[in-house]
């Protein structure tokens, strides 16, 4: 597996998003999830992404069980944002509001360390920026965790260029995590240039368009009842009909190149710069192995230009109204 650098943190060129192993994407299989995390290391993928909110709480516990005995061979990233004081594992309705206060930063890391079964996390993100708390206060508290050895590097998720600059002035930000893929290119005009100017790595989540670009489903009717994509704007109504054209075009180009749709989509993200480390999520070893092969897919300048020219425009917002409101624009 090739390696890349996020700020000063070296990780595998491809990470593994663990969210779907515990939440949001329907049925789960803990034994297969643990086997997938362990198979990732065999493939050279050492960069794991989790969060308190996934489950809630249960995904960190699962990751902790999966890496037991091999903790130091993985780079573990987790995130905090919402209050978890009254959270019941697996019950999303018990999650509290956003809280970027220093006290919450300090208490959150202790819970994550306990669930992960480790004395430190390699990368600690603020999952969503709290508009009520100055980012300087939040990052200042995160910087204290670095000094204490509980956190090695700090990051932000879905933050605006202004927020990134203000945060980086307090303590070096190692990575920014935001959605980025063939159908989500919002970071390109301002966020990516800001990260590059400041030497901040970029971690694209949902690089496969939540599985849609890989052709793993064509309609929300194919998904489990508990899968949040069944209600996502891009997967329903007229937006779905429009976006099916994107998946068809990705499949067409991938077929001509002799790779899977997922491999083409990941290769495209990887081709956008050596400072990008996508974290495709999967809960099965089969898809993990297919995704890992994408690091060896080379796209020529002509192929990249063709993708830009021929891919239809995306239709619909990334999230529902509440989800979009939580993004720091």
C-alpha cells in the first residue's frame, strides 16, 4: 500500500471509514466488521476513521475490539461534537446538542480513549463546528490534549476557509475532513486551496458518493429500512433520476478502463493531489479489497479531462435541511 502525508502525519494512501459498521447504513455484522478492520492492516491500510456519534458510541468500541493487540500498527482518527452525557449506545435520539466548549473537549476525549481501549488517538477532529463557541477556544482545548499526550494531531471537519485559518493560528491543524467525490466538488474553489496554502492535509469522506457512484444500489428501495440514504435528497425523487445518469457514466468509463466503478471513483480522488487521503467506508472485506486496488489505478490527463467533460451535474443537496445547516460555510 502506498503512503501519503497529512500535514505531519504519515498514513496509508487509502483509509477505512468505519461508520457503516455500526450505524446509518442498515444491518450490521460485528464479526465481519472486525474482520474487515483486521484485513485492512494486512493490505497495508492503517488509517481508521470513527467518531463518538457513530452508533452512537458503539463504533469506537468496535474499533477498539478490532485493533486490540495491534493498536500501535494503526493510525486511529476519531471525532467529537455533540453532547454524549445522556447518550445510550445505539440510540441516536439520545444524542445532545453541539458543544465546542473547552470542558466538553476535555471530557469527550476521555470517553473516546476508554471506548477505543487506548491511551491516545492519532488524529482528533471536531466533527462539526459549534457556531456558539469561538473556534479559538475549541482548538485551544484540543491543543491541551496534544500537550498531555492524549492526542497526537488535531483536525476539523466541514469547516470553512475562515474557520480553518483561525484554528490553524492557534495550533497546527493536521487535516481537514470534508465530503469530496466525483459528485461533491464543493471544496475545490476555496477549501482545498486554503488547506494547501497552510500545509493541511485533506481527508475526503464519502468518496464513493455513499456507495451510489460504485453502482452498489440504483434505488433507495434496495436499501435496508434503517438506511439513512432512503431519505437522502440525492437518492430520492427527481434528484435520483438525474443522478442515475452520473452512475451510468462512471460505470461506462470504468468498464472501458477495465476497473470497477468504485475503483475509478477512488482513483479520481487520489489523482487530485498527494495531500488527499480518501476514507471509503465499507463493512465487508470483499469491498475493502476492491477499494484497496484503486491506489494502483492510474488515470491519464486525457481520462481526467474526459471525466470532467462528460460527467453530468449532480442534483440535490448532500444532506437534508438539518444536515446542511450543521455545515460551517
